[in-house]
């Protein structure tokens, strides 16, 4: 009987959901007789006045949460530092970390799985009501900005809207991008640095709230996050260069108003160099961290002076895309493709941050070396006055 059900063509189904505030039909996808999924949609109107919203975070690391939380079990009380508060634009955010986060954090990494690690309450700082439509830029900023910071998709999922009487009047069911939890070394923001995470999310929110920047922001942050994990290293490098080309076009052509000739004349490496120099980013190659790319930059130079970073990564990328032979001197140096991916990713991260107006700390991802948490201000950040 089960085999018969699984072979029936019933992929699209309608589910009737009974809620205290009404009965709703939602679209679903039946995968087999035992399960399926629900297409992204709202239960309740997106224009219903809300007093607060609860978000459930999936696979968020143990970010710094200095405020105490208390738990009572029988006559016993326990406490832990698990609450973080901040304000982003007109929104007041309160993020609570579960008490057993350290224990459950091992589950996603060991089982390639997912776990709810935090709960966030969102309300307006002025106490006024809002709608789910009003909330959308903040939801995007939290999802895309935090994922970009930690180098993998984390997910604020299953929001629940509550009105001024305390009744649930809105829910959103949707698939959201999320990677299995792990600390890893691909994060450019060290996870305890919540003051800089706050700065980043504030910048990303301002971009998503701007109709002229929201699409570009979503695309750039998506590509920057995907370039950490999706596919082989060569594919990741192609994704990064697509993002760099988009950023070059938006900044140099659309914002700075370069003519077609002025835009095309420097070539890809020249445009990347222009952006890096405007952001005060060093274009040299770190020989200690990227020995293969350093060797390549020296041997490929026709002037006696080694290629700089933009020229070297562009030359490797061009050989990957337009080889003159099946093995066009890219794989002859062990680690060259990896070094190219790391440096191009480093450039993309910094250029996106500069475009967003972020001025906090940055942890290098150029390769082995240093300690977790080693971070410096971004190159364009105002420098403190020298001591006398």
C-alpha cells in the first residue's frame, strides 16, 4: 500500500490550517506518503497590525550575550549569560541564547544537521505597531548580513506575529537558506564581536531599506556567502568574479558615472584595483600565507616586477575560463587555485563592506596563520590619534 501511495502523482496538495484568527489554505508539496514541504507563505495577512514578532534562529553560534537569563526548575534557579539587545534602525531586537547551547552545538557539526539555537523578539523602539510588510527589510538584513559575517548560511526562521493583546495573528512558513552549524575558519567576523555584528546588520538594513540598493545587496551577499562552500574551488572563484564585476559596474559606472570607454579601458584587474585603492586595501600578495600565488605572480610578470593581487587573480581566472590548452599552467603549482580563491574572496568581502559603509573589525581569511579572533579595523576606518 505504501509503495502504491508513493508512486501516485500527488505532488501539489492544499493544506487547511486552523488558527484562532481564521482558517487558511496553504500550498504544499507531497514528496512521498510520509512527508513533504510547505511553500513559502503567510498564515494571516501581511498587513495585520503587530506589536512584536518572535524569530527562531537556526545554527547561530554562541555570540557574546552579556545579560543574565534565569531558569527555574522546581525550587532551584539557574542563570547564564545569554541575552543580547541592540537597536537596528527603528527596530528593537532582543536575542536569547538557549541555556544548553554548548551541548546542542555539537549536534549540527557531527550529524550534518540543524538545531534552533536562539530566539529573537522584534518590536519597534517607539512602541508603535507595524506589519509583516514593514518587517521584511529587517528580516533580509538579519538573514543575509549575519550569514555573510559568519561565512555560512544561518537562518532566522518561522516568524510569529503577536498583536497588542498578546494573541498570535500572523505566521510565516518559508524555506530559508541554512548550512549545518560549525564555527569554521571562513568567517571574517569573529562571532563574539557582537558590537561589530550590530554595526554590520545596521549597514545591511539601511541597504535593504533603500529600493535602489536592495537588489544589489541581496545579490552580493548571496554570492559572497555561497562562494565559501558551493561547488569546487574553481566554481567559487567564478562566483566571486561575478560579484566583483557587479560591484565594479554599480560603483564605477552607475555611481561614479564613468563613460563606456573609461569603464572598459582598465580591464577586469584594473577595475578591481581601482575599487581596492579607493577602499585603502593593500593590493600586494602575502608571500607567507599565499606562496603559490606569489610564485605565480613572479614567474608570470613580463616587466621584472611581480604582478600585484588583482592582476594575479585575474590571470588565473582567465586561464580557468579561457584556457589555451586543457592544462593551461594553472594546476602546475600546488595550491595556486586555492590561493586565488582566498585572495579574491578577501577582496570581495572588503569591497562589499566598504560599499555598505561598515567600519568595524575584520578577521583575515587569506590562509593559515594567526589565531582565532585576530582582527583589525577595516583599512578605511578612521585611525585613532597617535599617542604622544
